[in-house]
């Protein structure tokens, strides 16, 4: 049986990998390097049996307009842009990519930790603007990671991989998770803490939890007040996990040392005042943006969409 597939965005390596799908399947690939708007998605996918989405919101309203849909694969770990309950009611299979992005996202998290700790962007600006500049410790002085405590909030695949990387820098690892992870504790010499205790103890806090209502504003004004004034917070999870206004105010007032953000509460917009601050490093949601990771993600996404449809027959 032939299937009708819609791929909502140009993906790295896609043209070379499309042969992963059976020859008799009808495939439409968006010519755009952006997400499809809701109206575009409904128009193009109205008769589709499978869709591969990048970040488009798949709501109940959208699903009502896609009567033939049997499978959704998302080019991401996160599923918060898909109404899973609405999909389940329609017997639509939903697949994501939890394994393919683990290393790459963790690596960016570690990069942000290092950049904040050693004040790399501030140092870069000094070199560009000042003369003489070499070894002027009164202008720029960072900290070592060695012996510092890393607090990992969300100890799944990515959180554990960050912890493994941090161990190479001789950091102490504490973590918060909905459930304890005894095997990971043993492997990484990590200790469990309740969230408030972790925020109180950690020199660096990295957020690795899923998005969604359950974790919305997990880090708000009260939680930020528990951090040390020398603490650094890094978010590679979802922007909604942090109350961005509260974080901006804390950074501006010097109540915490620095932050590194790859995700934002109202992407692609940022909270007013955030971009003017020197003690925050901002990246445009590039946690999975390496060539190696994206090629692997493209191949795996096509395989999962294919298998989801074939397994329903």
C-alpha cells in the first residue's frame, strides 16, 4: 500500500536519504528552511498518512483537519508541541528522537558552562575594544570548575551526559529528578538532592528537564533567590522552564553571577533587557545544531516514520 508523506522542512542530508522510504510512497518536501504555518501544514498534509515535523504545533484543531493521518515523527527530543492525548484518541503513532541528540545537546551545555565560568564573551569584547589588554586580571577574572558543584536538574539521558562531561573537569555532581537514579548515581558518583537543596548547594545549575505544564516556571523568583550570588545557571531544556523576567532581573541586579541560555520562554523573542546584559550568554536554540547530529537525526526520523507506518499494516 502506498503512503502519502509530508516533510515540513528542508533537513540536512534529506535528498540523499529519502530512499529510506519505499519507492511507491508519495512524498512532499517543503521547499522552506522554516517551519510551516498552521494553514500551510493543514493544506499540504490534508491527505497525508504520515508527517515529519520540525517544530510545528500539532494541536487537536490541526489533527481534526488531517483525517488520514496515522503517524507523526518529530525532528526533536521534545514532544511539547504535539497534543499527545489528541493523537492517541485518533490512534496516531507519535515518535521522537531521544537518543540522537544526547551528546550534542550535552556538549553545548558544557560549552555554556565553560563560557560563563571563564567569562569568555566578556574577555572577547575586551580584546576587541581595549589596548593594552593582555593578562589584565582587574578587567576579567573567571573561576575554575575543578572542585565546584554541578547541580543537574533533570537526570535523564542529556543530564547524565552533562554530568559525565563535568566529571572530566573534576566537578562534584548533585542532581534532582522526579525519581532517583541509583545506577547513574553509582556510575557518576552523583548524589540526589531535593530541588531547593540543590539550588542552595550548587555553584553551577544546568536545566535538562522536559518542557510542558509540569515544568513551567520550575525556576522562578523564589528558586532563583535560593542560588548563591556566585552561581551560574544554564538552560538547555525548554525556555518555559525558567521565569525569564525573574532571571533577567536577578542578572541585572547581580543576585546571581551569570547565565547561559539556548532556549527562551517566548521564542524567538527574548525578555526586554536580557540582550543588553554582559553576564548572560545567548545562543539561538542550537543544542542539536551540529552536522553530525543533524545527519543522524534525519536518517533516524525517516526510519521511524517508515517503521511506524509499516508496523500498522
